[in-house]
C-alpha cells in the first residue's frame, strides 16, 4: 500500500470556503479514485494548516492520485505545500 500525503496552507479569511469546497468537491473526487482504501483530512486548531492522507492499494494508484492533486487547482485561499507518496509500512 502507498499513501498520498498532502500538506496545505489556508488563508485566514478562506477557512470556511475551503472546507465547503473540500466537502462538496474534493472528497467526492478522491472517493472515485481507483484503488482508494481510505482517506482522511485534518486541520490545525486555527484552521490555517491542513494535512490529508489517502491510502491506495498500489504505488501506481497513489501516483495517479498525486498527479490529480498536483494538476487540479486548489480552492481559493488554499496553497498546496507538499504532495508526497509514501509507502505504508505498518497499520493497526
């Protein structure tokens, strides 16, 4: 298994709008990704930093999802800082 880990910065005035786009567009797009096992999105207490992790059944599926993240424009006020592919080495 491989995970796509994305870190993002969210402008202070755009937090609610970014969450709405996440819920209404991003989650459904990721849900349709081939090989998806599970995905999570999290935010810092002040809402200005986000981290997501989507786990895929293969490196190829993770790479396709990472390319999708890199090429789709983020919501207004959101800056993608990193899009990494990591091997999942343990789980509970």
